[in-house]
């Protein structure tokens, strides 16, 4: 009974820590990113002050850099606390892959939405309202594209972002600790492409925060919910497909700690092929795995000073192909030497002794 209460208390504490971490992390990420994006809009010319006007290249680059670096640093800070998700689409994807339990996924989903609202509220409170409030960082669909196009841009963009999380953070490898760098660069790249067309949300919390604080929900606001969540599901589908196909076996020893053996330059492969050695790669790899030489203990006849003779064991280095079928390996402690005891030589020694006695 006491153990069950203690386990429940531990689970509740862990859930509370995860919720607090995701709320703080999402608020911090979007506060930095949206605040920097609002600052970037100050550099636009007077003719571009309308939020529906196309963004210039300088503004796009500043917004992309702000979101990419903000995600990189905040995800790295909260990486060991909550995993640094900050995105309901990523939360749903991790729930589908079994990384998150249902209770934890629901809790983080709500925490991320709350963090998005807090981040946008801080931007509104700490920056001049005369420069556009948070409307200037609200995600909007460009008048040059249709809603269908905007949906698929957000849909595919989110699938790329979530897939980077699955491959760099969920899949454990030697570079897992650098996952926030790759994920941040992915968001940076996607912003360069999508910022001018959809605002590059890829995150329901990102779009909800400014819309809720500004009290402005455009008719296409549903795109910023449905498209990211569907994109997360799509990324899980081809992630699981690659897992089912055992993608780790495609590129040999990609994360190996040792040098890959058996590789030969193309001119050697052509030469071997023309020479008719069809199985040369198999032979070479087999020869590479086995030692070429052995050190065996052979019996040697020694004549003493008094004229008598005796037999002693003496190490003798021989070619592996000359090993007798009765030789037994008795030690293999050195990479360059294998000690073998020859029962055949003991048998020959006994035969010679019997001959002398006769």
C-alpha cells in the first residue's frame, strides 16, 4: 500500500515537472523568437509596414535566424528536463511512437499551448504596441497562394521538422546530444522557405499565442492546427516504415567505433573482376578475419652430453595452412600469436621412442 502511494507520488511529481518544464520552455522559446521577429519587422520600409505585404529577403533571414537559434538554445537547455518539445505536433508524434504515455502527452499538449500564450503576452507587454503589437508576428497566409497550398506547405514542413526530431533525438546514437543543433537548423531552413507564404508556424502553440493575445483569429486559422498535427502523423508513418525496413543495415557501420574493413578502391575491384575472381571480396574478408600465421609447440629431439636423447617442446612459427588436424589451440591471448599444441608431434615422439627401444 505504502509502495503504491510512493509510486503514485513519484509519477505525479514527474508529470508536474514535465508540465512546468514544457510551459517555461515553450514560453521562453516563443518569447525570444517572436520578439526577435517583431524586431526584424522594424527594418522594413514604410511601404512594407502592412502585414500583408511580402517580406523582403533581409527580414526573412532575420526571422529565420531568430526562430532557428531560439529553438536551438532553449531545446538544449530543457533537453534533459522534458526533451525540449515545445510543439503539440511533436508531442502527438512521440505519443504515436510510444515515447510518451497518454497522460504525459495530454499534459504536455496543454502545457505547450499555455506556454505559447505566455510567450506572446510577454512580447505584447514588453514591446511598443504602436509597432503592431503581436499582430506583426501572427501567422498569416499570403494573398498569393490558396488555402490548399498553405495547408500542404504547413503539412509537409511540419513532417520534415518532426522527422528531424525522430531521427536525431528519439533514435539514440553517438550524436544524440547534438540533436538540438540539427532540429534548430531544420526550423531555420524551413522558415527561409515558408515565412513569406504561411508565416511558417509548424506549431499550433506558435499560432495560438499571438492570435489569442491579439484576439484575432482569421478564417484560415484552422490550417495552423490541422496541418501540423497531420504532418506529425505523416512523419511517424515514414519513420516506422524505415524502421521496419531496418534502415541501419543500409549504410555499413555508419555509427561504428571501428574502421570498416573489406573495402577496396574501384581499380582493385575492376582488376579482380577482370581476373575472374568473382568471390574475391568474400575471400579477402575471410582472410582478413583469420590469422595468417600460428605459433605451435613442436617436439624436438635433443642429444644430451652423455649421449642420451630427449624431447622438448619448442615454439615454431608456421603458416596457418600447414596446421595439422590434431593441433589444439591452448592459448589465444595475443593478437599477433596463437599458441597451438600438436598432439600429432607427441604421437611421433612416442613412435620414435618405441623404435629406439626395439
